[in-house]
C-alpha cells in the first residue's frame, strides 16, 4: 500500500504543478495593458480627503528661501509642445512648458522579452503620472504660482549621432532683458542627464533666483512580469541626510506627513525594483530637500538650491543632474555619495555588497551570470567547508545513535524528565553535541541571506538567459524544472539527516520539501539556481561524512 500512496501523492503533486502553471500563464495573458502614450498634462488626478498632508499649494512649486522680492513672470509667447531626444541609452520627451522631463524609456532594457518596446520608467498620461520637474523660483524666478514658463526650441527632435559622444539640447526663454537657457546634456553610454540653467543678465538690475527640482509621481505599482511571490522590493522615495546615509520613505510614510531636511550636496530618488530616478544637485552647496503628498494625491520629492545672484551685465549658471536608469552600483557610486545604497540589500548590506563585487568579478571571466552564480555558490561553500563538516558530523552521529534513542523512547516515553536524563547520558557517552548540527548552519545563514538579496536586487540578471529553457534569470522558471530539482535535493538532504523523535515534528519535516518546492516555483530562476547548487554541494559533503562515520562505527 505504501507504493500506492506514494504514487497517488506524486500524481496529485504533478496535477497541482500543471494547474498552477496554467493559472500563471492565464495571469500573464490577462495582465492589464500599459498605456505608453504621453500627454502634455495629466487629464485626471485622484482626489484625496480634505485632511490630506499636502504642504504645497498651486502648482506644487516649493518656496524659495530668503524670498524678499515679488517674483517676475516670464514672457510666454508660445504654446507647449513635446521635444523628443534619443541617445543609445535614453528615449526622452521634454515638455517645453517648464522644460520638464515627462517620459523616459530605456532602449537597452526591454519592457519584456520578445517585445522590442523599451522599458518605460517615467511617463505622463491619463493613467499615470511620473515626471521630473525643474525650474527657477525666488525674486526673479520664472516658475510662479501663476504658472510655468513656456520655452522655445530650434528643433522638435534631437538624436545622438554615431560620431558624437555628447548631445546638447537647449530650451530658450526671454525674461525681459534676461536671456535664460535651460540646457540638457546627454552623454553616450550614460543615463545621467546634466540639467543646467544659463542666465544672461542684460538688464540694469541684479537677477536673483533659486533652482528647484522635483520628481512627481502617483502611487501606481510597476507591473513586474514573473515577479516572485512574497518578495517585495522597496518602492518609494529615498534620500541621504546628515543622520542617515540612506533614508527610505514609502507611500504610507508620505501619506502620514511631509519630510524636510537640509544637507550639503545630497540627492533624492524614486526607487523601484531594478530601476530608479534621482535628482542630484551640486555637491558643494547646501540644499533643502522636501518630500510630501499634495492635495491631488500625488507624491513630490525634490530639492531647492541656494539663492544665486547674477549682477547686471553678467552671466551665471545653476547646475543639477538627473539620473533615470538601472540600479548600476558602479555608476551610482560615481554620481554622488551613498546613491549606490538605493541598490537595497537590507541590513546585511555589509555582507551583500562584497558578494556582489565578487559575483561581478567572476562574471568578467565567465561571461555568464548563471555560471557566475554557480561559481560564487561554490566559493561560499568552500569558505564554510569546515563549519559545514562539523554540522554534518554532528547530524551523522545523531543518525548513528538513533536506534538507541528510539529504545530510550520506548522505555521512558511517558517520563519526560527521565527521558531527558538518559538522552544526556547517551550524548555524553557517545561524545555528541546535540546543538552541533545547528550552530554552524546558523553562522552561515547571514551570508546566504545576503546572497539572496544580491541576486534579487541585481538588474544584471534581468532578461539574462541560462541553460536553454531559462530565458530570464530574474523571473520564474517557465517549466518549474529548477524548483522541482530543488525540492528533490531537499528531500535527499532530509533522508541523510536523523529523523526527529517527535512524530508530529517528523511529519512536518517530511512536508518541507513539498512546501519549499511550491514556494520556489514563483521565485526568480537565479535564486532557485543558487539553492539547487548549494543543496547539491551539501548533499555530496554530507553523504561522504555520513558514510565515513557509519563505516567507522561498524
């Protein structure tokens, strides 16, 4: 009858896997379509209750520090339009009203495999608001509560030529006798855009103003194809402060109230899985950062720079930079201090970051992220070889004396105190440490948890194929082959371990391979690959040690 029960359980498991596979495919086929159109202004915005935590009014412009004069309005003589800019790394739309970046697509990162459409990070339409705004406020600022300036441009479309490394896009505005140029500088192979204001003051008075920049976004959740069940990478605002190198505020935090701080340099970012956008002001100046939710239910995060004065007949410049792209640790380290912490490895970052560097170094030799994961797992396993051996020897010894333990249970099963005393005597006689199998594993757990977050956060794994049937290491195995292998390795490991004396605990342990197999069906294939390799190496080591101890006992 045992074989019939095993066959029945196997059949049920197989049918369950097939049903969940069909359900998963159905979910993918019926995902809502993403609106990729872009409008000059959002047509609808969600309403919020009167007790909203909004701190700004009008058109969400920040207040300029030390404002002591009435702001002047720019001469608006043209209607707003969209300016298209294309480079090898960015497809951008700029609204001439305010000179805001209202769409960013990433041609080197596809929306999904098999679809040539680029991944869209920023966009503005009836269904979505996620834009990067910047402007000038203060005594002579062009952006006021009355409205935003409308710039002019010599072209409506710009493209980085194959022979060029930089592309400069200039928007022009006349403010009386003050000529204002908003200059966007794009660089080949880079996702950082320099956004500078050039002030040519030909008036008879000094020009005074402050540069501000904002990310304005609604609370929509990015659609992640094949995302892992139970894994929720951070989504929200982040910045660096004098107290915290990396401070995070999710949408719930921003719902509860605003946040304001001042710091020299700094940055503010909108973070999501694999990608981010960030405003980076001049690092030599003191900047004021503000994060809040407005009366329309939209979230704003940005900075205001110090007052700049341009004397009559002189020229001045206000500088900033905007990053929109992947969480590239190496590039983010170069842009601003602590911006690389947006690649969020959690509280074990001090272990995870070196692991990522080693993984990246291995990839430089192997050229495959899948094989690099395998190589890194082998290196980690080798580093903990002795600790693992200690653990496996303890478990092998426990397994060796299991018949004696069962005999004690039969003799003293109803007398727990006597049973414990006899077990302690047995452990002492056989020189077994009952905790010897647990402690070495606990020591290793932080490393393996850190590696888990490295693989989860690494944009390098996105759309990376491996072993033929795996087209993307960042999403689930389409045929669940790796999760099933992982479950089989867990079952084999369980057979090598001593059976728990408690029947209930033993039944729970027998179910664990099935539970973990189900869980890992939805995990990214790169993570499951790591577990398969680790389990396989553990089985080999544990099998050899167990056989050595059992042979020595005969």
